[in-house]
C-alpha cells in the first residue's frame, strides 16, 4: 500500500466527503467544539446527502471547462485579476518592499496574478512557468517576452525539473530520473514573491499557494508545517471560491534556512518522488505516510496549533457556510443514497 498524496486536487468542492478517511475522529471532535465549524459541517452534510449538490458542482465544472475552451478564457483572466486584487486588499500579498522586486510564478496562465504583481510593483521582474496548452494547460493571455520585457515565461511542466528536487533516495529511480531533467532556465538567486497557484513549494520571501479542502487533517498539518517557518495567513476569495472548500495560503517572512523549512523541503522532495515514480523507497514511504495518515498522534499538534488554526480557518468557514446556506441544495435534505 502506498501513502496518499499530500494535498488532494480532485473535485472535492464541498470539502472532504469521506470525512472519516481525511479527518481523524480526534480532529473532527476537536473542530466540532467550535460553533462556526458545526454550522459549516451541518450544511456540508446536507449538500453531500442531496444529489442536487452533485449536479450543482458538476454543472459549475462543465461551465468553467467550456468557458476555458471558448471565448470565456478572458473571463478566467478577469477572475484571477479580481482575486489577486481582493487578495492584496485583504493581506497585502502583492506589495513588495524591495527596490526591484523579483517574482517567480510556477503556474502562471492565464496571468492574473502576474498582472497584479506588476500593477503593485511596476519595476518587478517576473520569471514564470506554465504547463503547455498541448499538455492540457491554459494559454498565457498577458504580455511577456518582447511585448513586456519585465516578464520571462516558458511553457514547462514544473514537476519535470528533477534536478531541483535532488537525487532520488531510491537507486532504482535514477535511470528514469535522468529523463525527467529539464534545465532550470532562470538565474535569479533570490525571489521576493513566489506564486504557486497549482503547486506547493517553499522558497524565500513570500509565497502564496492555492489549496483545496480546509479542514482535512493533511491540510491542517501542512498549514502547521508552514507556520513553523513563516507567518501564515489564509485567504478565501469571497465570490469565486465562496461555496467551495478551496483557499489561498500566504506565507510571509519565510525562514528558508531554518531547520523546520529545510525539513519541509526534504518532505516535499520525498513527496515529489512518491508521486512521480511508481515504486518508492522506504524512506519516502515513511516520511509521506507519517505526514499524510494517522500514524503520528495528533493531540500534541492540536494542543500547540489547534486554536491558531481555528482562528485562521473561521473566516473561511463563515464565507463558505453563508454561501452554502443560500444554495437550494442545502434547503431540503434529500434521502441519502443507499
Ligand atoms: C488556476 S490556474 C492559475 C491561474 C494564475 N495564477 C492566474 O493568476 O492567472 C492553474 C494553472 O496551473 C497550470 N499548471 C497545472 N499544472 C502545471 C504544471 N505541472 N506545471 C506548470 N503549470 C501547471 C495550468 O495550466 C493553469 O494555467
């Protein structure tokens, strides 16, 4: 049996449906002492038990997929720019104090966040990647290269920079590892802002990452991990992501040389190895397993970080609960499917 991925990216719009798999009983009980969490949980249960909830989220996904293929792709750009502006108003995520801010975006297309980074820092220099549209990625719709020399962008799959992840711990991966090596094209030694809207990787300066499923135990552990080497804030776009469980994490003052950060980097490298190769080394298995399932007792972490987590998560719970309360599929509880 191999361990599950660090953060799920499936259509878990409402949050973890198989609560018992993703939320340990202990974690769930802990959260349930909070009235705001209980309100959200009750509304989610209503949504999960009503087939109309599935229909609603399927229709939403289809609409966004077809908009993306057709002329609606500019709508995605507009939406990302709006989210970026709201993110900045709430947290100052895009305001950088250096004279010539350096920005790295791992998953740039269509380019809303890069536009925001340049809007708030006109002299910024941006290095960016995005998955090629032929491989299922979006097209970059903002200027770069000769049209805007501040932005360098190459279509690359960021998971293929094997050398950046270090030599795999399992010798049997070495031959495949060589084939995964794309050359890192940039020479910027330090970035002030790293945007991971589609990937989760630490660096120095600021980082923001898009995450799914607040309230899964793995997300709790991941936020706690970031909390150990940075100041963490969470942001949920009030319109675009209100009804879903997704949110952004902003990590400020990243202590990139600190022991917790170095340990997190090792963990992320192992997780990359685990998700890239079919077979995994024992060390990788142990690390990922410890992080992702209930092998490590949760209570010390809850004692240490639980109340801070609730403080961070409560505004997100309330935004989602208000949106769910207004949805038709939470008004009537249909019979649970047998
Ligand atoms: C939600 S969009 C990002 C939106 C972007 N932050 C903006 O502000 O416009 C996610 C992006 O990640 C890209 N992506 C997904 N997997 C990737 C990968 N392995 N390497 C690089 N880009 C990837 C997708 O093509 C898509 O453009």
